C-alpha cells in the first residue's frame, strides 16, 4: 500500500502525550536525522513518523540499561513491585487511548484492542506481585560444618524484541517478568507498530521506573537487534516472531552464549470428533481461526473434522464465516485489514494452491472493496495434506478444513509439522480427551474451548515453536540465575 500523507481520520486521544515519536533511552526521548512513517493498514493514511535509530542508538540503550542495573536490582523487591503496580494502574487509567493507538497502527478492531490492553496490563499486575517472592527451594548441606544457600539473582540487561500483531501484550509479558526479576530492559518494537510500545514507555516513566531501566529503541530490526545479539552485556534475548527469524537470532546469539526465550511460529490443528457439541465446536472454531483477523500464532490453521459430522460442520462453519463483518478497526468489525501487502499475497497464494489441488471454496477467496489490505473471510473444504495452507502458517482469515476417519490418523496428521505451539480439541468422551491431549505434540492444548492464555499460565510451545515459557512464575525464571553459596563457619 502506498502511504497517504494525510493523518489518519477519527484518531483522537484524551492524553496526547501518549503519542510519542522518539525512542526512549536512558530516561530521555531521543531522535535523530532519520525517521520512518507508520500507516493505518485500513486506510493507508500516515499515523505518524517515528525516529529511526541505528546501531549506535542500540548500543546507547545498552549503556543506559547497564548503568541502571545496580540501582534497579539493588532495590527491595517490594519497591520494584510498587512501581510495577503503578504502571499497571496507569495502563488501566489510559486504556481507551492505548486501544486507539493500537487500532490506528495495527488495524485490529477496537474491541480487540481494548481486550489486548486488559491482557497486557494483567501481566504487569501479575509480575508486580511475583516481584515480592522470587524464592527458590533450599537444599540440605552435604558437607560437615558447612551451610548451603541458594540465591536467585537477576541476569542483567535483557533485550526484548516484539511483533506487530500484539504490540502491547507481547511487550508487557516480557518486560513485566524481566523488571520483576530485577533486570533492566532494552526493547525493540516492530517498525510497523512502534507507537504502542512508546506509549507504554511514557506510562512507565510516570510510574516511577528509574532512568535507564526500561528503554524502547525504534528503527529497523536488523540495525537494532544485531548489535544486541553481539553485545556480551546483553545476557538474555526474548523474541516473539517467526521461526525463520528465531533461527537467525539463535545463530547470532551463539558467540555471546545468551539465555534465549523464544515464542515462534504456530500451525495449530483444531480437531472435532463426532459426539462433540457441534454448535459449540463451530463457535469456538470461528474464534480460534478469525481472532486478530487470523494474524495470530495461536490461530487454528488446520481444521480436522471426523467424517460423520464433516458436512454438517462445514455448512455451519461457512455460514458463520459469511456472517462476519469486515471493516476498518475504528468501526469495530469482526475482521479488520491485514498488516501489509505481503500478508494479502500469501492468502491469495495459499487459496490458489489449495484449489489447484482439489479443495472446494465454500466462501470468500478474494480481496474486498474496503481497501487493498482487506481479504474476505474464506473457508476451504476438502483441503489435501500437501497443500501449502496445511504446511505453512497462514496468518490471515482463511480457514482450511479436511475430514478424518480415526483417532490414530488425526493425531498423526496433527503432529506432522515442525511447529508445536497450541492444539484445539473438541470431543465428549473424557477418555478420548485424555488420550488425544496426551498424544498431541504441542505445548498447550485447549479442550472444548478457545481461550486458554492469561498471566498465570506458562505460554509456549515445543519443537520449533520456541524455547522456554512466558507468563506464570515460570516466566520469571529465565531472567534469573541461581547462585550457590557454600559457607564454612570455621
């Protein structure tokens, strides 16, 4: 889409100071000679321009974080907790403005943006509490006249790299854990959605985070992130994004032996057995497929339905899909625009490939008149396993459905992927639910429902869907090291 220099319409804020156009480094708003435009994907209008820092800016952020580390890590846990709690309260207070910023730059429906701000704030609230109890289990001394102690200490500077599809929640899920543990942070938001992160930095400053503790560096990812992977002062890198980029960062971080936390791609199966509540399965499958316009690593990319209920499911699912509204995010539809032209082209490629291989088009399958980044909610039936849409992430509003006959067959097909983030299962027989949930090679399994995420649960996948877990108490552990002290009283 060619950017339209006119400002995005219907985009007003109660607190205009939340719309920041500079990076936040060392407690100061930092610009430079270079900048880049951020556009509303629904209209192509320019939301605003943002400073484009380079490698020197990335290094300056690490300098600031390293200098601030002794102060932040030396504070009492209760003091860090109080500041995080204040950050959470400010996010709640400014929820509507934060939501409008997100919809303007990301395009998601306004109600979804509001939901994401609640979700993002919940991580800050959760880790404000966890900051006060970073305890570990003790051990009994194995040596005479010696006392054994285990201490949990923050690793140091943590680099956080976040995606465009959840520009607030992916930052707070990482930053909340890092800051609660006593780490300082350098963060790089996607160049497509930087304003949400900068607004959070503004609120973090108001909450009382000391200068240098939380830094947000805007620019183009290779120019910012590569210096962090090479800098030995950055002890941890947390990344959410594609498996391809995750592999690259893995290689780049090897020389400095960093701790890595990665939430990478997903290719979720959704399995519907006969005997399941079919209406509920359709309702939940719509949620699992079309939330965030399908631009979600948790999206149900492969829908498998047992043959006895296959035709009924396809008919009801297609009818429900056709009822979804499509429009600009500020109109609060069910489906918004896709993020960029590459995303739309991918939908077209996968649909054309599936149809060429014998799939049936039940609805959709075309761009819409609302604008070049709008693609119709689409349903494909009888999709063969060798179709691109069953082998690659979709990241768009195209649902692919195929029949299966036996439990053993569908488990094998569901597991036949390099990804292992989440799987969805609809069944009535509790013994079948247990067997299938056990057999599915995924980090998370949702049974007869879609929503499973939240601050208290460990989010993450197996295989090439990532490393480690985010959220829950487990989410703090990578940001800490265990120190063992063996003391002789002499």
